[in-house]
C-alpha cells in the first residue's frame, strides 16, 4: 500500500531532511517576525502589514480549486509538487536580487514586496494538497510523526542559529543589503527543500484518485461539507487557523508598544523556532502513540493560555512567554491538521477534502485578519488577544463536545 520497505525508508529520509531545511528558511523569511520588521523599516501601515500576513490565506483561497483539481489529475504528485516549489522560489529570488534597485523609495518598495509576496503565496495554495497527499500515500501511519518531528526539530535548531544571525546581519550590513542577504539565505534553503520532493519514490495509487476538473472540484465542495465529521473538523480547525494567522500582530504589538530592538526581534524569531523544535519532538512522538486528536486539544488549550497571558500582562518578558506558548500551540495544530484529515476523509477524495478545509479556514482567517487590522489601530491591541482567547476556547469546546463523538461514530461505522 505504501510501496516497498526500501522506498518507505528512502522517502522517510527525505521527509526528515525536508524539516531540516524548511525550518531555517522560514526563520529567515518569517511572516511573523522578519517580514513585519522589514515592512516597519519601510514605514508600512498596519493594513499593509496585515495584507502581507493575509497573502498566504487569500492566495491559497483563490488557487485552492486549481491545485486541488491538479492534484486529483496528475500522474506524479512528487514531480508536479517539486516543479511548483522550484518555480515559486525562483520567482521570489528575482525579487530578493532586485531589492537594492527599489529600496530608495520606501513606498514603492512596500508595494513591490507585496506584489512578489502575493505571487509567492499563490504557490502556497499547493502546499497542503500535495504535501498531505504525498505524506499519506508514501508513509504508513506509524511513521508519520516521530521521524518527521525530529527532522523539524533539528531544522528548528538550525533556525535558532539563523535567528542569532539576523541581528548580526541587520547591524553589520547596510540597508537594504542586510534584508537582501537574509532573504537570499532563506531562499537557498527553500530551493533545497523543493528539490527533495523530486527525489521521492512514488508508486501507483492503490485506490485511484477521482480526477476532477476545476468546476467539478468546486461543485464537490458542497458534497464534502455534507459529511458531518468533516464539517465539524472544519469548524474547530478554522478557529485555530485564525489564531495562527494573528501571530504577526504579536510582533507588531511588540514593536509599537515596547519599541523592541533588532536583537529583541531576533529573540522573538528564536523563541518561535525553539517552540517549534520542542513541539515537533514532543508532538511527533505523541502522535505516533496517542493519535492526532489529542494534539488538537492540546493546541486549543495552549492557544487559550497564550491569549490570557498576553491579555493581562504589560511586561515584554511575559509577552515573550505568551509568544512562545502561542507558537507551541501552532506547532501542535500544524503537525496534526493533515493527519486529522486522514481520520475523516473517504478513500480517493483526499485532494478535495484538503482543499475544502484549507479554503474555508484560510478564507475566514484572512477576513478576520483584514478586519482586525484597522480596529487594532483605532481601539487597542487587547482586541487581538481577546480574539485569540475566544477562538481557542471555541475550538476546544467543539473538539471535546462534538468532534470526539463524531470520530467515535465514524470508527464504529468503519468496523
């Protein structure tokens, strides 16, 4: 079902390396730390920062039917996904190398960045569909957590080193070449990451995927949502995705309220990476032993705790603690989102279900993000942390009171 033992070991090694190179890249091209700081240096508005933060969600929402349809029809998932990743990163590299040409005009530079960042995130729409499909196709359930978690943990260790490098580059290299260098190193890691998927060994589907055109794929949304366990999963997941989408505003809050320095921004980046590393190790082993549902509960609890702590504190140190906890919870959700889909998705319909979950959760998150941005400036950042707290509580209640029961009913029906 998952290919020969030799191919499973080969693919497991590549998924392991995937985490090692992806995490330092995302530390250097981080939408929750480095990019908000970059835009602040260019005097971008809160709404422009919110636009950058929402790009992945908006672009994924728009392109999800295209990539979902593509994943259901292509012969080779690995070749298609690897090609998409390398195309995405090559285009972003063009922007990185052109930074010195436009940096003298801050207003123009902001909009050029947003344009290239939008193109970059168009391809992000392929991530969940293809990565989840490959993971569930190539690795058996008992090998999807620990080894990948260790890879991401090691990558997070490299991410800490990259975070330590950020203030050195920012202080010793003149603007804009400092940000160009940071983004270039991050893009280099991403190019390696994209190549890994081309090297995977893929076998024929045991149960063929149902090929769908874009129109048919969109029509399939309604049928998928009629599946009650899946509909409940969408609801509880969307609340958590909203809280994750708000992470960039923690950095904006730290900059605006506490006037954090370059080294303190690097501390935020390092704490996020350490939270990821710790989470990948702990949650990776727990997933293999206890299943993904427990991690969904843990994610909601950590989100609630982070919201409360950030809401009641006026201390930068305690804000750092809330930031760590929020990222720890985000790691838990990110690790189990695709695996929870495996608990509720009928055979052959995975690309459709991934697309529906991603589209709905990111559409809601982007709307909340863009609506919240002007409110934060006119009211207070307390609204940010109240939103985090409320969403975490809603996700926890839905998971415990409704989703758990639906999963048990699904297991009884299958048996």
